[in-house]
């Protein structure tokens, strides 16, 4: 096995002047270079095609297929496109920041580890548990959404039966070796991608007059009722408030997209595959999210009674999906039921991905000493103790039995979105510290396996935007006549929880912010360097050959 490359050699090659401080005068780097970081025994069984499909479709679920109806109804078509575009750019900033750290140190679910090393152990502890919660709470969200999907077809079967079937399917999939998860997501991801592309083409055909009704819609609904709706107030202020309000739902739609980086610890050749996946997330944002919400906003009026009744009556479901409404308005038969079936598989896929990511985050938190040692237990490359804990939290989905699926979906999705914003803020802060640590220890950016553009300014944008939306997303609760538990608790409960975890750990363990000269930039890198030399360099292929040969593996 080839020896790992020397960081100091990279530094000398990448800079004409001695690094600051010089390697031989930096006792911290000398100390940590011989330190072995505990990286667990998870297996690198996720292939390039698994990672690329996870990048393109892993987190696409009911947030896009169903949640866009609520956004369109509240804000209007132009505000919807702008909200998804800006939030997508925020995700792009976060995931590029994660990509640099994850390719430099490809550890299992290592975001909390980076926070402990580069910021504060208290942040690593808090981020680990909050990140686990963010992903784990996505499981009951998607199962709740699946219950909404099934309600579209009349049946007398108790929701508890469908919930149990979906719950067990996700639990069993995540109890099997990771390659089973990868293959399942490859199949379900393919279905989602084909469906989204098909829907975008269909929306274009409908707005152009190609549906059975032959109604050429064009930009009719941008003219009346208009491109931007009003919320709480009239005029420009009302349009701004409606625009601002939907950022939280757009965040929920994008939430979990960064899981493509959290799987670096179980990815074959992560320093090749993770950068490719990060770049493809950009195209997913630009094409699948922004493109689809733009096209569906052409086909459906934001004042369509089915959207409005769904929101006002608290009965939003797949029947209120703007995609389904557009198809029905176009006079196309049968297809709505087919789309509903695909949305059902999308909910299963997204829930499965959230379950997987949450277990790996919790496992890495345990390896870093920020969670009970019992959670380090794994067998056959599966962290079964973490699977059990995540499965226990997922039982929240049974709240659907005593409450409406819509109410549960609303509460948990809002909690998830705020948690996502808090996590994204923490990731960006961690990256800024990582960026400064590299510079201080004399490690040039040319030594990084992946260099994201416009840094550290992307990270600064993510800090400002994510924290601002998190703090002010529940502004409507303070308007006269709007204060209620449902409008106040979901937008804000995660912030004091995060603060209590951080301060509690910090006070108990008397942790301090990591000094830049004490940052551990290399522990675990040697193992990754040595493993990198064992991966075979893939042979160049065209797109079709690449797809066919990968499918046969």
C-alpha cells in the first residue's frame, strides 16, 4: 500500500514562501499527526452511481411534490420561484463548505467531529444531536405524507396499518448492509428523476395548450391574480411578508440535501465521488426545484380553490399538489393516480434516506465521545444501536392515528425546517474556522482534494441568511389575532433546545473555543490517504456506457 502524501510537501509545492507557522515549528501538527482518530468499522460500499443518484434525488420527496402547493397558494408564482432560487443558493453555499471538509477528512457522518475540532466541543455535541434529530424527524414527516397520499384513494383501512407497513419497510431496509440501501435508493431515485423530468415536460405542454382542453395558459396567472400575493398586510409590505414567509417551506423542501456529503465515510473513493456529487446538487437545484416550481406556477393559479381550501381547511394533501391540479385542469385522465403512486414511492425514498443519514450522524457523534458508548455498537457494517434509537423517535408518526395527518405533517415539517436552518448556520461557522485553520497552519487550498468557489464568502452568506430566516420565520405569530401554539412553538422551539444543549455541555465540561493554533487538521487524514491509493481509477466512458455498466455492477 502506498504511503500517504506528506502535508508539508504539499505546502512547499503550493507556496513560494514558508507557511505560517513552519511545519517543524508547529508542535500541534506534530502531535496530532501521530494521533489515530477513531473512525469506526462502517464499510465503504456506496458506489459512484449510488452517490450520484443520492445527489440528484436523495432528499426529493413530499416537500417538492406536495409542499409547493402551500408555497404557491401563500406567496404567488414569482415569490415561489424567488424563494426556491435564493434558498437553493443557500444550500449550494452550505454543501460546498461541507464538501471541502469532507474530502479533506472523509469520516463517517463527520459534521459534528469538524465542529468539535474547529470551533468548540460543545458545538460538536450540540450539532451531533441536533443533526441527528433533523434527519430523524424527517422519517415521521415522510411517513405522515405517505398517509396523506394513500388517503387520496378511498379506503376503509385504518391509517395505523399503512403507517406500520411503511415504518417497517424503512426500518428493515436500514437494518441490512449499506449496499442494500444504496441499491434501493438507486432504483427509487431513478423513478423520482424520471417523474420530475416527465412532469416538467408535461407542465410545459399544458401551459402551451397541448392538453386535451387545448387551453393556452402562458403567463395568464402571472397577470391575474398576479405574480406576488399578499399576507397579513396590503400593498408592498404584504407582498414582502408573503415572500418572506415561504422561505421556511422552501427550506423544508431542500432539507436533507446535504446528506450526500454525510455519507463520505461509507463511500468508495470519496475524494473523487463527493466533489462530483456536490457539483450535481447545483444542477438539481437549478433544474429540478427551480425549474419545476416555475413551470407549475404557470399552469395553476395561486388562487385555485383546491389550494386555498386545502390550506384554510387544514386538508392539504396530494390532491392539493399543484402538479396534480394542473393535470386535472388539463383534462388528463388516469395520470393523477399514477403521479400519486410515484409520490408515495418518493415519500418512502426520502424517509429511507433520512433514517440512514440520522443513524450515521449519531454513530459519528458516539465515536467522538459526545454520545453514549453503547451507540458505537455495530455489526455487518450497520450501527444497530443508532438504528434502534432512530426507530424509537420515528414512532412519533403514530400521532397520525389520533390527529389528522395534515396537522402532524405541519408541526413536524416546521420543526424540521428550523432545525435545518440552525444546522446550516453551524456548518457554515465551522467551515469559516476550518478555512482560517488551513491558512494559519500553512496548508494551501491547492492541497485540498476539493476546492469550492467563492470561499469564504459562500459560508458568510449561509451564516447570515440561515440565521436570519431561523430567527424571523415565525413573525406572523406576533401579529394581533395570530398568536397561537401552532404559530409560535414550531418556528421557535428548536432554538432554545439548541441553546440549552450547547450551554449545558459547555458549563458542565468547561469547554472553550478551540484556539486556531490548537486546531487538529490532520487526525484521520493518514488513513484516508492510504485508502485513496487502493481505489482503481475508473476508465473513461460516455454517458450511455457509464449508465449501463454501472447498472450491471
